[in-house]
C-alpha cells in the first residue's frame, strides 16, 4: 500500500464527506495524516520494525529519526493524532486542528525530501505526490 493514499483520504474526509459530523471527520483525517507520515518515513528512510519492537513501534520509529530535522514536527503531529484519537471528551477537534496537522505534514514532507532518501523521480514529483490538496 502506498503511504501517500493516507494523505488523499485525509483530504477527502474533510472536503467530501458531508453526511458525517465535522468533528469525527477532523479526528479521522488528523489520524490519517499522522499514519501516512509514519509509514512514508519508514518507507523512505528504510526503517523496518523488528518483531521484538512491535509493542513499542512508535517509540522505536522516533528513536530511529531522532537526528533528522523534522523530529520536532513529527512529534507535534503525533500529539495532534493522540488528541484526536484519545481525548474525545476533553478536547474538540476542528478545521484549525486539521490545518495545523496538515502544515506539519507538509513541513515534514519537505524536510524528508531534503534527506536525499526519497525515491521519487524529481522534486516536483515528490511535492505533487505528498501535497494534500486543499
């Protein structure tokens, strides 16, 4: 499966799913942005998860990307995902949260491109394929 499909799904949820309450769409879209980036980072940096690390998979991936300049944005995106997934009674999710998560995703994408590990044909190809339409 292509991790970039997560980004398209996030966009579609927010912009093309009028039959659901907004908050669930924003929560789910933020989750999809995070997991799209989680998988894209693993794919592009060649991070594979050893079987013994599966119970702490998110911590393992963060340890592997600690030295990259996008680690702060990644951790903030993870905070948005945790809030969206677990704090439904105490924190509302809205379009501003989604847009902030989207900005983080875009900044990480640009930073990830600068690692030289991205397997895309060109800079334009990378930007087009990782940019979530608004």
